[in-house]
C-alpha cells in the first residue's frame, strides 16, 4: 500500500503530495488524516507529514518510493485536529480529501499588523447631537448612521472595522468627521485582557427572566461539572435566546475556553453584532463573506494565538482553529444556508456536533422552528431540549388571520391584497405604524405563459422558466441569457401571452396605485445588489422613512423593528409548490419567522396569511403557532415515505454534456447492490432523473437518489462509486455526492 503525503499545510501546497510506501506493520494505523514521520529531500532528520490519500498503485517506480518511518505520537495540535476533521468530512460528506482540507485551512497571506482601532467621540454630546441633526437634514446617510451609533455608545466608542464592514461607513466619511473635530481614532496594538473587559461591561447584561434563567442555569451546571452536552433551545422569536447564549458564553470564557457563534450570513447585521460587542468587546472576531483573504487569515492567526475568545460568523466560522474550544452555538439552526453548496456539501450542524464531540466542547442549537433533524434528535433524547414559550421583553404574540384567496376571487376582488389585508394596511397608515409585506419571489413577475395553449417560455440553455423584467426583457437567472418579451406565442401565435404571478416590484407598483401617498421600500436581490443596499434599506426602514417594506425571504430573518405591527404574507403557497420533500417544513418556517416580525415592540401585532390552501397543515399549524402539531404531522409523512430525518438520503449528481452517463452509474450501482444483498439489501435506488434544473450552460444535470435507514450503508456505497469512477475515468463527467440534500 502507498500513501499520498503532504508535508506543508497551506492551500497552495495541498495539490503537491508525495507518495510513500506504507510498511506492513503500519498498515493498520496509517489512515487518512494520520500524522507520520518521513524522510524528505536531503534533510537529516525526519519531518512530519499528513496522509491525504491511500492507494495500492505506485505512481513512480516502486523501488524509488521511500517508506513511512513511523506514526507521530504525542500531543495533538490544532492543525492535527482540523486535519482529522477534514478526513471525517471527506468520508461522511463525500468529497476529495483536498476539497475537505481547503475548508479547514485558510489561505496563507502576508500577515498584517494586529491593530485594533476604535472610533471615539472627540466633542461633547450636544455638539454630536447637533452634527447628527445636520446629517439627517442633509441626508448624509452614512454620517447619520455613524453618529447615531456613537451617541448610543458615547463612553465606549465603536470598533472601527465593525463600523466599516457592518455599518457600511466608508473610510472617507470617517476621515471627514475626524477633520471636523467630531471624532478621533484610538489605535492599540495590544489587545486588552478580555476578562477585564468582561467585568467592565457586565452592566450590559440584562437580568434573565425565570424561563431564560432555568435554561442558562441548567447549562451552567453541566459546564461547571465539566460535562459536555448537546442542547436545543426551541424558543419562539423574541423569547430571548440570544440573551441565554450570551449568559452561557460568559461562563465558557470564564473557564478560559473559546466559543464559536454561528449566525446565518443574512442575520449577521450590525444590530446583532453590536449586542455581542457590547457584552464581550475586543475578545470577539467577526467573520463574513466580505472579508478579504488577508483579513480572514489574520483572524485565523489571532484565534490560533489565543487573542480572540469568540468568533461570530456564518457556516465557515465552524473551522476556526481554536485550541481550547468550549462551545459551539448555532443560532437559527434550521437555516438552509448552513448547508454548503460546494463539495464537500457538509451540514454545519453535523460538523458542529462532530467537532464538539472530538474536542470535548458543548453545542447549543437554537431556533423558533427547529429542523426536523434536531427536533427528532431531541425527542429521542440525543440532544437536551429546552423550550422558551414566551416573548422576553413582555411583548405579546401577534394575532394571525388566514385569508382564503379563492373566496376573494369569488367575491370579485382581483387585487393581490385581500379585503382584510387592505383594511389593516389602511389602519396602520392612519396610526403611523409600519407594515412588512412578504413575497417569496424575485423580479417583476415570474414566468411568462400563453393563456391559450399553455406554453411557458424557457431558457434554451437551462430549461428553466424565463423571468419577465420591467424593462421588457426576459432573463434566465441561471446562465444570464436574455431576450425581448414576445408579442405573440411562439407556439400557437396567440396574443394572450403574459407574465404570470407577482413579484416584489409589482407589489410595490400596486401599493403606490392603491394607496396614494404611501412610502414604500423594497428589498430583494435587485435592490440589495449594491454594496450598501441591504443595510441602507434596513436602516431607512428602522428610521421610519417608509410605511411599508416589501421583500423576499430576506426580510423575514431576525430583524427587530419595533414599529412594525402588521405583517402580510401575500401568497403563502409559493413555497408549498416547490418540488422538494421539505416544502412543508420550509413553508412553516417562513410563516413562523415572518409572523415573528410583527409586534416586537410594546404594541400587539397582526399577521395576515393569504393562501389558496388554508387547510394545508403547514399553514394551519403556523397560524396557530403550534410547532409540535406541525412536527407530528410532518414527521409521520417523512416516516411513511422514508425521507430524512427518518431515513438517510444520498444524492449522486452527474454533470455531463452526455445524458447517458447517469444511466451507466445507476446500472453499476444497482448491480452492486444486487451482488451485496446482505449489506445493501435495504437500500432503495431512485432514478436516474433530470435534476430540477436539467441543463445549465449546455451541461446536463442528472441525479440518482439512494435512501437507506443506515447512514453508513450510504457511505459505503459512495466509496464504491468513487472507486468505480476513479477506475473508469471520464474527464467530461463530474460526479458530486450530497448526503441528506436540501
Ligand atoms: P431571540 O434571540 O429569541 O429572538 P432576543 O434575545 O433577541 O430573542 O430577545 C428579544 C428582545 O427581548 C430583545 O430586544 C432583548 O433585548 C429583549 N430581552 C431578552 N431577554 C430579556 C430580559 N430578560 N428582560 C428584558 N428584555 C429582554
Ligand atoms: Zn400559445
Ligand atoms: Zn439559462
């Protein structure tokens, strides 16, 4: 047997492995990810390498291949552990080892100075207040944001990089405020002692209410007893989960350990991050996708050197190389952005549970609408479950109305707003309160179809419906193909070919038409494309610059607007009609999260759900805010049809210009299962079938689905298939594995 070994772990060198012979006495121990001693070049002493691949074929003349000298014993470093984790990922998520390694190892870049800068007020409050008023009047939005926040943190100042990255204030704006003598910068090359800072800032911790306290104390007790555990906090939106996280983080840091706090990228707003900053100050580092490679590397380095105790970030923050990891928190654990889209298509939840287990750390999952995976694990006792059933700040849960759109049609209302919704919008306008309208679709309208023959216009390359845009163009959102809108149906010549369905832009237009003088803000992929788009719109809405915010699913995530007392879901069915076994779960989730936006302040909120399916259990249970009932319905459906989390699934996707390669793979697979009946007899194979998006850029996407109660059977089959693919190479076909796909 031979092993591929890398001697230097940096991304550039990952593809440069060297082959060594595995001596017989080491064969049992030499696994992927293992540390080994080897002789290298003309160096006198042995050096440490990592095994990244094993095969029985020599790449060069076998007599020239040197043997591995031994297994490295002794203390395991962070790098060693991360490489072990990569090996586990490769095996369980189905990727190459290099792909997995690239997740856990950051790109090496020139190290910048570890300077922290703070923005401090230089003038007294009155002068800053006056400057703030001027900025508001002159509509200097960035200045306004900065001064507003600075006035709120007058004694502490603001973190420079946070202001630039999350508040979207440019360096020029900051410079001009310095020139005006309003602010100054303070630099520090050494970090303050995080514990000292913690003592200082305890004033920011709020007194936990009894239900929060019960959760925190139960987790503290485990931590103090040195017991690692996995927890799920099922708490309705606004129940104060974040306060509980912070109370637990406090304890972990006191024990000298480190914390990874995962938040979906979309919820990683200034408001969220600020709460953590106030409490934990400089011991925090923040990751997001806007960071440059250099900045990212700095953060890894600081973590390695023990200069940061807490990292907050989206899924990739799970790879933070903390040496004394004590806790991983995963907020909004049900979010689909926690699943990687690239190989390895890892589930951050599984990875978090695994990493924590390997390192003796604890995991807290939190959500108002837990994934069925987590909730069923909690029900089965594998995860400790806590419930927070009331809103923490004393706010009441909103009143939810379900409106049957078929009824509206029957009584002659052809508007996209039901009578109930319109009445409530008018009421809010008269009371100067705000409304959010939610639509799960982007663009002006959706697809174009012929009312006479039913033809739908599709992209010639991608086999997806073209989207009609306001400028009269048709667009493909996968490959970017665009064309002019047609006047006549290309199929039957009928002039009755029109855009169908509604989009955010159309909602905005309709609002302006039906409610004269209304101020509307729109948030979707188009309006947030500009660098500042997202934060700009949110802060404008928070500043009461609009009566209504219209948006796609982006607006339902975690924002806390105190003046919003009405939320309308224009067509709840949109997410019910997707061809996905999780569509009911997604619908429940979206409805519950959207409803959670209403009435976060002192006034009670109302929610209107418009639908053609009022009796569907996802809609009906969401309207009653009854997660348990939804879970029971949904889980029995999953069990009946052997869907996750009841069983496990593996999706094998082929990408090829030839359509038949998936057929060949499926045949091989079926033959193998037939041959090894004892082992794989209970595995079910579906397909091959065209993927929902069948053709992208002239490449066909086919997939084969496997279902099995047993995860390890799927891993075995994946390994067989990888070997088959390696033995029968086809450079025109790419094969991807995806376990329990979303
Ligand atoms: P979640 O994370 O569950 O959505 P948050 O922790 O964000 O909930 O809390 C919701 C709101 O209630 C926040 O404005 C928060 O400051 C407030 N809050 C949370 N816990 C308490 C408490 N114990 N006392 C007073 N206000 C609280
Ligand atoms: Zn037609
Ligand atoms: Zn296309």
